[in-house]
């Protein structure tokens, strides 16, 4: 009798659980997978449920924990551990490749466009490309942060516009 009542309670919250799963995953297929995995885990752990506790809250907690565990597993799987002695791959910069016709713009063309910019746009952009953070550039130039971000954005837009026919 307890199993039938337990299954009925689980069926009664399926619609709400589906909405909660969709909020967590933002994808219908992933939400349905999460709902199915949660339902199975709830049914497997029926003996751990006590009648005095909130059934809906218990099931929501299980779903949330499954989602968090899956997310952490995905993050862990995407992490690359460099096993080389000198950590070559971790220190390798993707931009170490020389710029050629096949993989980028001509540096001379880019430099001529950047050098043609007014000084108030050129200096923040060159500092940003050199590795300075927006806040550092704003402090060094004694300008508001928004102004720096705007100028760098405008310069990037102009570069894209000027170089769109170049590729």
C-alpha cells in the first residue's frame, strides 16, 4: 500500500518537476532526462523517505542535487590536465602561430588602420591589446571606465568594418 501511495505522490508532482527541470537546464531534452533520472532515484530511495517530511521538497532537493552533480561532472570532464614535464600545453598561447593569409589578417594592414585612429581611441586600444584591464587603462588615462570600454568597443567595430573585405 505504501508503494502505491508513494508512486501516486510522485506522479502528482511530475508536471511541476518538469518545469523545475526546464528552469535548471533551459533545454527540453535535458529537462526530460533530468526528470527521468530524478524519478528513478526517487523510486530507488523510497525506503529513505519518512512520512513526516515534505514529499515535494524532498523530490525537488533530489532533482537539484542530480543537476549540480551532473554540472560538476561536465565541468570536470572539460578540464584538461597537462601531464607534460614542463607544462608545455598549459603555457602554450594559441596566438603563438604566425599570422598568415590562411589564418588571419595582415599585421601591416591592421597596424595602418590602428595608427590612423585618433589618439584618444588608439592608446586605450593598444593598451587593451597589450593586456591591460579596462580598470587599469581608465586609471592610467584618468578617464571613466565606461569611456574606456566605449572607445575600445568602437575601435574593434571600426577594425572589423575596415577589414571585412580583407578576408
